């Protein structure tokens, strides 16, 4: 019998700009056991469906919601699309729009395009957070949702969620929080971001980012059943007669892996990770500043700094997997796999290149 050739996946040693990370080992093992179960057909695959319920309950705990509705999505992109879709389906307008800060993830551009909703992006303030006056000016009677980001992709900033929620609800729109990246860090900070901090309607919160779960595991949470019902379509020939997810067949691995990671790490493990990640980001920002490099203060464990394009390219050549913000700054995401030693070695390469 011919054997399958084993390929070695890239290791994480020099990956500094990704929002994925090494999963918790037990979560990885658990994920493999559920690779063929399909939570998209919960009446047939009952075990994995139960696990999904438990995972949503735990996500609710993390996000400050007692009786959470929702499901495990493929990632933040799907959760954001679904939030916009639910808001559009519940609203009564022929010309729906959504309002989001320009710092919002590009998945909202996809959402607007596939759902035929107008995306109104508004400027951020000097601190890279949604400008409230600009949001107020952009909403109108056709606004179906306002989006705030709790942990932005480029600078790790947290939008003023309670104030945005007020603007959204005053306009008769839903409030969606994109905590895809920040959701597993923010419970250990003083930021106001969660269902407990403001009457938000829905949230994206991804176990496969800072939740240290295997990919794919995103989280879509809603305060009310109505939001999930607005997404349901009939599935006449399945054992389960309706489906609210965007994808059909889904990976049971995502569900089982996410639950295992959250059971292992919530809350003490995540708190310890957050502290280490933030300490690493503060260290890196301090080292950049000491070298006279303009650095954006890391509110969450994400450091942006101005580097000459030639230096950036030389670091890439040296094997570092790094990326840039839209305005060209180096961007380093201090995920759990990014160690102090790796950062020190990165700085040594930086010094060698700049000397
Ligand atoms: N919302 C926010 C705030 C995000 O940062 C991201 C992903 C998403 C939504 C979308 O999540 P999914 O990619 O799970 O659908 N931000 C990362 C980024 O664009 C995604 C990523 C992850 C990119 C790992 C590269 C990588 O190696 O940078």
C-alpha cells in the first residue's frame, strides 16, 4: 500500500504578524477526534452539537452574556458577515447601510458586497479609535448596524463601545462588536467591550486567535434568539429542519478543539497568557523607542513601529514573517507563541541590519 507523504508544516518560531498561534496541545488532540463530525447537522451528529452548546455557553461567560445565542463559525469573517446579515434581515429598509470605523477589518467589505449593503466607513481619532462625531454624522434611518472593534487588526485599539451602542440604538440600528482578536485578552483589562459593559446585540470572538484553539474556530454570539432566527433557512431533508450558519458542513474539529482549549484555559490560563503577551509587547515597544524608532503605544499586545522599507525587507529576508499596516508601519502581534527570546533575536537582527 502506498504511504501518504508526510509534509512538515511551517513552525511558528519566526511568525510575528499572524493572529493565529500554536493551539493548546489537548485542544489539538481533541480536535482530531472530531474531524469527521458535522455540527451543521446537529440532529445526526448529536455529540458534537452538545459540545457546541457548551462552547457557546463558555464564550458567553468570557463575553459577559448569561444566556448566549450563537454558534461556532469558521472565523471572524463569517461572524461579521452574519452579524450584518441578521441586522439587514431584521430591518425594514430597501437601502440598508452599516457604519464602521476605517479601522474595521476588511471582512466587513466582503459582508457589504455579498449582502448588498452600503458600507459607510468613518475616520478614527488620534488614538486610532472610532470618532464618535463621525459615526453620529454617518448614521441615518437606513442604518441597520453600527460596528465597533474591540482589538483592531492594525493597532490593537478598543473602540468606545458603550457610546457607539448608544448611537446605534438611538438610530434604531443593531450594535455589533468585532472582538475576533481581542475577545480572549480584554476580560483581563479595564476596557469596556463586552455584553456586560453595554447593551450590544452581537459579537465576533474567535477561539482560533487568542483563544489558542485549532483553526477553524470563530465565535458568533447574539444577545437575543431573534438575531439567530433572522439567519435561519429551511433544510427540509435533514434531520434538523433549519440552519442559521453561513457554511453548511462544518468541521467538528473546530467545535471540539475550541471547547477543549476554553475548558483548559478559561480563566487562569488566558489571564497568564495575556500578562505574558502584554509584557512582551511593552518590552518590544520599549526597545524600539530606545532605538529612536517611532512606536505606537501597545494598548493590547500588538506593536506598530515605523521602519525604513529597506530595513523591513531585510528582516523579511532574514526569515522573519512580518507585515505592515496600511500606512507602512511594521506590525508585530505578540501572540502566545511569540517568546521574549524570539523578540530579542529579532532585535539583534534589526540592530545588525541598521548598523
Ligand atoms: N476581525 C478582526 C478584528 C480581525 O483581526 C480579523 C482577522 C477578522 C475579523 C477576520 O477573522 P478570520 O480571518 O478568522 O476570518 N485578522 C487577521 C488579519 O487580517 C487574520 C489573519 C490571521 C491574517 C492570521 C494572517 C494570519 O496569519 O491580519
